[in-house]
C-alpha cells in the first residue's frame, strides 16, 4: 500500500509541474514596418493583421514572420517566442520595387520632382519606386507642370509641354491702303489689318509691303503685357492721278470695187524705160509634114471643078 501511495504522489507532482508549463507555453509577437500597412504572415499563413500589429497566442519557440506590401519586396523576419512574453521585431524598412521611367519636356532641362524629391532634369530616365507617384516639372519662366503617375513593372515615358509664365506683348498692324503684307524679321505673318500675339519683350524689325507702293519699315519695341498699334501710311511709287479712259472705236469701211479704168488711171508707169531692139537671129523652123496652107479665094472653085470632071469620067465608063 505504501508503495502504491508513493507512486500516486509522484504522478501528482509530475502533473503539477508539467501541466502549467504546457498551458502557459505561448507568447506574442509585435511587428511594425515602414511604410506601414503591410500584411502579416506567420509561418507562411496569413494572420489577417497589418502593420503595425501584434500576433497573439503564439506557441513558444522560433517562428517566421513575413510582411507583404504591393510595390515592395516581401520581407522575411525571425521571431523567438518566450512563455507569456511579447517578442518585438524592430521596425522593418520595406524595399520598394522600382522601374525605369523616362521624362521629356519642351523646352527641355526642366527639374524633375517625384513625391517632392528632386530626381534630376528632363530629358533623362530615372529609377522610380512602384506605386502612385506625384510628378512635378519646374523650369524658370514656365508654369509648373504636375501629374500623377502609377509606376509598375512596365517601362514608361512621360512627356510634358510647358506653358510660359511670362506675359508677352503684341502688335496690331494697319495700313493705308489696307491688305499690305506684314514681315517681322523678314518672316511673313499675314496682311493688314493684322494682330501678331505672343511676342517676347524686345525690339522687332518690321516691313510692310504692297505692290505699287514704297516699302514701309520701322523698329517696334514690344513691352510685356501690352499691345502696340502700328499704322503704316504707304506712299505710291507712281503718280496715281485719275486718267480719263480713252475709248477706241473701230469703224469698218467698205472699199469700192475698182474698175480696170480706175486701176489704169491710178497706175504709175515708168516712162524712163528705153526699149532696145534685139540683135539675135531667129532660126528658121524645121519644115513639118503638114504645113498650113494659106487661105485663098480660088480654093472653092478648084474643088467644084475637080468634082465635075470626076462625074464625067464615071459616065463614060
């Protein structure tokens, strides 16, 4: 009996020591990150918590705590849990994933700011962290240019056309007569009346031209924010007196038919011409087989007589 009693006492003492240890062998893990909002994983299982946060009732021992945030590399950390204690992981600085972004501007050489931090100048490329980034371009005498850019794994480019912040001047051209051509520094701008805007402060060589008139030239000084009126009174290159129009009337006249007598009456002859007798001997023409007989009044009588003699001879036979 005594022996059994001692065994029971030993079991009770063992349970008294072991059971509390088993029940209390848990602790907590406190974790934070920069930036915050990272999802907390314990031994590859999500806890449903985000930094900063405390993982409670973690069994004593060594555990792996992972922090995951979009646009940042996953951070893996080791935590050792002690009974009934809270283990703290020092604030974890998350490494931002990056991508190459090209910046262009017109005019170039504008200063590039990303989330308020100066990165360099356009036209160039910079490594930018993932996420929504506020981009600002700054250049003297131009309005600041700003935009929001979502940086991700894709290589991107950004182009900005800057607007001048300088208020320029203008010139209003008129002329007499109007419709004259306007040239500034020998560059054609249009015909009068004409307004030329957005001229920087300074001097401008002006020529106003119109065919038939003397060129009108001037040097105009433009002041920022003001309009200058330029009126050209053109001088004609020739006298423009009004000339009465001459009307030429063409009259068709009929020419009378000239008779031979009329022509002979008006024809002029050269009475000084002297006729010269030719001394050339005319050759005798070669006799022909059928010379032409001269007509004679006796020919009819001979013919009648011959006919009569023929009749007599016929009767005798």
